[in-house]
C-alpha cells in the first residue's frame, strides 16, 4: 500500500520536500559517499556517458549505473538533454549535505588541539633556525638536531643542553613507546628480612624510572633495602601516565592490595603490566659486596675415594702399565 502511494505521488510534491541535512556520521551509510560524488560530478560538468563518471570516481561502469538508477528512483538524478543531471530536488539535497559536512567538520576540527609550536629541552646545543627532531626522554619532550620520520620542527630560540628552546613549524607525531609497569607482590611474611635480597635483585634487574610501594609490607620492605625516594600515593594513576610518556616504573605491592591497584589497568589500551611474586628463591641469593656472587670453596676429595692406579700409570715418560713378567 505504501509503495503504491509513493508511486502515485506527484513529482512536484516529492520535489518540494525539505532535504535532511546531516554530517559526517551519515556518511557511514552504505553508498552515501558515492551518491554525493556522482551528483557532484553531474552538477559541475556535463556527463554524457556513465563511463566518464565512473572513470572520474574510480569505480566500474556497472557500479555507476547502479548508483544512477537508485538516485533516479529517489528523484535526485535524471537523464535530460543528453546529459546525466541532478534534479531540482537533487541539487538541494547535494547542497544541504555538503554544507552540513562543512559545519560538522569545522566543529570536529575545533575540538582537536593542533600544535604548531612548542617548547622542549635541548638534547644538544641548538642554534636558531636549526632543523630538529622531537623525542620523549625520561618523560620530557626533547629536541635533537637533524630531521627524522617522527615529529620535526625548526628552532626559534636556541639554547644549550638541558635548556628550554622554542620550536615552530611542527609536523609529524612524536613516537612514544609505552613504558612497562612491573609489579612485584609482597606476601605477608614474618620476618620480611628474607625478602630483602629478592627486592634488591628486582630493582637491579628491572628497568625503571621510579619506584612505588603500596601496602604496609611493601613500604616496610623498601625502607630497609633502599634510600631512593619511593612513591606511595596515587600509584595507579601515576603508573598509567608514566607509561603513556614512555617511562617504565617498578611497583612493590602487598598481596592484599593488588586487586585494587590493578583495577584501573583493566581498560583496553592501558599500560602494559607484568605481575610477579617476590620470593626468596625466585631471584637467587643476595650477591656479595662488590656485585659479584660469592663462590663456595670446593673441598678436596677424600684420599680413600681416589681411584688407585697401577704403579707408573700417569708418570712422565710412561706409555702404559708394565708388562707382566
């Protein structure tokens, strides 16, 4: 019934409908982009053959023919005076959609922060107008002389190593490899002195920019093994931000506090996390002073356990046991 009413509906009424203007989201509809491109081709130049439109759009002639039939059924395109043209309704549809796209794209671009200039630390001495590449070092944006495939720019105000320089004409993206978050779980053990050697070995074997402790056992253990400042507050948020800036971290967490700490890391795309138990035997004995592991002296074998050799065996110049008489 509805189809019959639509067929009987006069073209003048259908053409008077107000086109619905949509933005970028509507382009997800199958064929929406092709409809716009075909009508644009027909509105901006004479299209006498579908082959010409297909060549310009980069699609097959069969696909172009299918597009035209669909647009003609919707009273958006027609073949008139030897050319494929948009109808009056089609011109209004095309203008409204393109204008809506312009507005939508402008709003989306306005919400994006496009950085054209920045400040960074000088990795080496940089002179004004020098070409530089930008990289993250210890979580700080650092400028080095020369170009590259990542983010590059030109120095406006130079400086020496460690000084702040201004960089403009930025292009590209700064490559940042996420920093690893390594967590050692500290069990409830009395005394904790049995874990001191394992904690020292963990700090020596793990690449980290800072150390954190969560839970009473972890705090007490680290106080006894290191004088390095240990972060105790906001570890989950600090570890995630540190990982995003490419700085790895090492956390010692009491077993009872581990589930609460791991909660923020369950989101997709969060920092790479490795959890290991801190055990006395897992990392070996404590190394001797000076960094070298002590070697246990070897006891000489008991004389009774030595194999008895015939006389002359092994003596210099002897070729073997003496011949029997």
